[in-house]
DNA sequence: AGAAACCCTGTAGTTACTACAGAGTCAAGG
DNA sequence: CCTTGACTCTGTAGTAACTACAGGGTTTCT
C-alpha cells in the first residue's frame, strides 16, 4: 500500500510517517516504479507499535530502543522495566503538578465577578498581586518549572 | 540592576529574559555606558508576572494579552475569565488522559517478571500485542478492521 | 482533457525555551 | 600592570515531536 493508505490504516499523518522514516524509526520501504513508497503489513505493525508507545508518552529515542529489543529477542532487556518505571514516575509527577495547577486556576477563576473592566478584574488583580509577592526577594525564587513541568 | 541580577531576583535564566525581550513580553530596558542592560523594579515585577502566568501553563501569547490588560485598566476584560476557563479545561482534560496513562503504564509494569531476555519480556510482548490488536485510550485511531490491505 | 487528490524531496515553522560562538567588559588577585 | 574568570552582548542554532508548506511529478476520476 501507498503512504496514504498506511496513514489511514494506522491513523497517522503521512508527514509523520515520513518523519519517522527520516528519524530512523521506520525502515525505508520498497518503491514502486513511479517512486512511490510501497508498504506491507510489517510496516503497519511497526508503525502501530510506535504510535502505541507514543501514546504512553515514551520518547522516540526510547521507542527506538524498544524496537531494537523487538528485533533482538536474545538481548538482555533489563532496561525495559526501568523505562516503564521512568515513565510512570514522570506521569505521577505531572499528575501531581497538574492537580496543584487545577486548584490554583479554580481559585483564580472564582475571583471573577460580573465586572468587565480590566482595572476591576479580580483575576488580573490576583495575577498582579502574585507578581508583587514574588518580586520580593524575601520570599525566595519562584520556580515555574516545578509546577508546570 | 544588570540582567544577571534580575535573573537571580526572579529565578529566571538570563537567556530566558533575553528571549522574553525579543518576544516582546519584556520592554527593552535602558542601557549602561558599556551597553549592559539596566533593569529596575518595574521589570522585575513584570517578569514575575510573566513567570507566574507561565506557572499556570498560560501560553506566552495569552500572557501578552493579559499584560495589555494590566496596562489598560479601562479596557473590557471579558476574555480573561474565558482564558482561565480554557486553561482549566485543558488542565482537566490532561489530568484525565494522564490518569488513564498511569493506569496503562502500571498495568504494563506489572507484566515484568524476573526474566531479562527481550524475547521473554512481558512488557515488550504487551507492547507488540497492543500494536497488533488494541487501540489505546489516547490513540483511538487504530482499528483491527483496517488491517486488511 | 482537465481537475483534484496523491505522491515526492527539501525546507521551514510551531512552542518555549536552551545552548553555543565569538567578542567586549568588569572585577579581583598576583 | 597583567591575567583570569565571570559577566555581558548579539546572533545563530538546537531541542522534541511533529506540522506545514513549496514546487514539481503521478494517478484517479469526471
């Protein structure tokens, strides 16, 4: 099948498929006489594998490694569980920070009254006030990454 | 104060500060005779405001808008609560998908036994099996019927 | 035949930073 | 005074994972 068909079968953009090929994740397929890529089921499976891993937020570099393991069943796979552990830790950390973020945003949202003049906007006041508080060096450094990451 | 001092005061990288200036978020400051940037407390407050918004995952383009409201207190601020609502919706959606992801990864992690050969790795088997027949929660596009070529 | 959809390669853009490179300035120490 | 390391400057490029052209060729359908 051609690239468009592969894309439809796997629910992936053709440009993403080309991107994966260029990145080395997908092997370059055979070509028809007109130069079009000609894919078979092997590519489809591999692409599905990649997309499934991506859905698990596994970085492409790690997906590459997993694919190598698939290709070499006799290789030592001691790192795979560690990879999943790393992902799990990341997800849990992110969940934690997002929950805090949701709480902050909800609180901020609650400050919006019926007023529609910027000078009287509770949200804006709160954002400015927060900036004032943080701008005071007595309160230490505000590190957004710890919340937003 | 110089850029390094501003960065320390706000807990921001000097390169990020220059980035913000270039992006138009921070006004270009006065310069000393040697060409160094000379900042005052106004910049510090504005930077803190920006960082606080970033901590709330507010995109820079929206931070820019908020800053404009701060500068024009008489402007209609009808969009600000909507901005926060949009952020809240994003955060909640992301929370939902991350929870599903955590569940999947935990399940996947549970498949790892004591084996350390790739060919016998439960995690790898599951990833490959998923590519064959299962749509994951976040992916959703892959359907077995489209396997037919 | 013509138009639209598909394909190709190569380049550039998105978002929010982050990291140089090469050169100038400053402050402390020998 | 000189040296050295830290700081500053502007400009460019890179990061991750795509996504969107541009310009040109091929296929399919009306």
